C-alpha cells in the first residue's frame, strides 16, 4: 500500500506556493496565465519495485491512492536502430504492449501514465463525474483505467477518431462516450467537454493544467534515468499539446534537485506532423504567442495528418511554464515530418527494433534522424527517444478486440444547458 504523497503547488509565473485544495488546476490569485507545478516534499526519488507497476514512481506523483492493473514505461538501450543511425548511446523509452520488455500497456499508449496518475489524484467516492476531452489515445486510456477501477467518467472525442476506442472487453457502465459529429476535430471535442463541465455533477479533468497529468507523463523520463543512471543529453517526442515535453522538463528539474543524476537540462526536441504544425511554426518565428490559422483552415489541416493524436489547436504553448518556456530554458528546438516520412519511420522501427509503433511515435523517430543529420545532436550524445505508443498491431493479433460505440453524438454548438441535460441522462 502506498500512502498519499506530500506536496504543495507553485505558480510558475510568480513563484507563489500554496496548498492543493484537492483538485486545484490553477492559481486563483495569479495575475497572468500560468501553469502550477507540484513541489514534492521528498526531494530524492526512491524507485520502488516493479510489482508496483506505474506507482513505482509514486514519490513524485500527486496521488491519494493507487489503482489496479497499471504498468510502468520501460527503457532499454537500442542496438539496431542506434547502429543504423551511428549512435552509441540511444535509449528508447517504450510505452505500449511488449511483454518481453516488460511493457504491459493494454491500451498501447503512454496516455495510460496520465490516466493512472490523474485518476489516483481523485479521491474515492468524491461524488463527481470526471470529464476528459481527447483526440484518441487519451480517451482509450482513461476509458480503460476508469472501467477497470469503477470511476465515473465522460469522454468527449471527435466522431472521426472513434476508431481509437477499441478494447479487449466491453467497458463498465461508469464510462460514457460522447462524440462531436463527423468533420469535427479535437478542439471541437474540447468545446463540447467544456459545456458538459458547466453542470454541477461534472468535474473537468483539466488537461495540461492538471499536475497529475504532467507528472504521470514525466514517469517516462524517470524510467529513462533509472535505467541510464543519469539525465540524458537530449529528449525526443512527437507532440500534440506539448504537455509531455513540459512534463519531461519538469522531471529534469526535479532530478537536478535530487542531485544524483547530473546538473544539466536535456535538450528538448519535440516534433509535429505536417501540415498541422502550429507550435513548430510559432517556435521557428520566435513567437511566444501561438501562430495558428483561422478555425476552419486549422480544422482542415488537422484532419490531414496521419498522427491524429497530434491535432491540438489549443496547446499550452504560451503561458508561463508552458512549451515555449520549456524549449527556451533547455535550448531546445522543434522538428516536423510528413505523413510519408512517419510511415517510413514506423516501418523502419518495426524492422530494426521488432515492434510496431503508433504514427506519432514514427514522427519522433524521423525527427531524431533529422536532428542528427542537421547537427542538432551528436552521435555520441546520450539520447532518450520517447516512443509514446506501440505494440497495438501485435496486441490486436493476440487478443480479440471490440469497437466501442458512442453513447451520444452531439454538436459542440449545442447550448450548454441542453448538453448537460443529455449527458446527465446517460448516468
């Protein structure tokens, strides 16, 4: 049994520290948009035994309890991909289904790290119904974790991304799926979720603002550092919101304070899928403000990418403690790749490393190759490649899976009161 973690919250914009009221998503006294960060009482992390699953990293998770059936990310030193790229210190952190490596994510996505952290921050019998918006993998992860642990939840997802909701067995009735109509995107699903949250029964999960989501994602870096014994020199990940890269940066700073793994910030190199690249475009222009197209154009671009989970039109890029600050602090940079390039990278990873990976992970693999070619990193650098999802094709070949259907399809333009009434009626 793991006891609740001791921590306070810190406003990144002004440094104010305060107590967590239980589900605090921001600082009500802040004078500017800012993330809040968990400041843990325990400054040196103790890595627990693997029998604890994801909760082996509980010292740096803002949790009140533990949940069933979790798995931790697995890090290993690459041989074949590293050899092809001429790299001597490439470490792959894998979140997905790969039993031989010890990876047992049944949803095949690192979004499970978010779900097991966020849901464990939520007190049992709290009387509220959590609401999560997703482009796909987050929806599947939260649905699975909440189903397994009997946690009421509403998941909002675009209808065109519904194929992401596959499961080994039917979901518990505590999980309700609502969809925005065909032709809409993740931003529309967020709008719909926001309207649900105007009802008193419902609790917004909070996305990037939720410290549990970011610190859950940060376990990928903790996995890497436990394996390598030091902070990596560079970090690669494909991003839709940038939350995972922010989480990596925050974990890095905690590890520096720990004092046993190095004193340096790893160079963050996140990547996006062309033609939907708002954060890449903004970063390359040196702009803290997010440069993004008008709604209809942005929606059209988002629907063209194969890595659909990277289609966030409202990322935490500009605010204090967001992606712009993470990249600036770490002297980082960004990469992009096309649908064709990510497909080639996925094929290459399967051939060399022996497991299928998600399109978003293919974006990260290709971006690593591009960063090497341009000299952004050196071939002998200690590099962490965050493979955020994989083993799905293998899992489906080994298990009979079902496709979840929505409980409700409703336009995000519907009046809030009507949305709340219709969603409430599902429970």
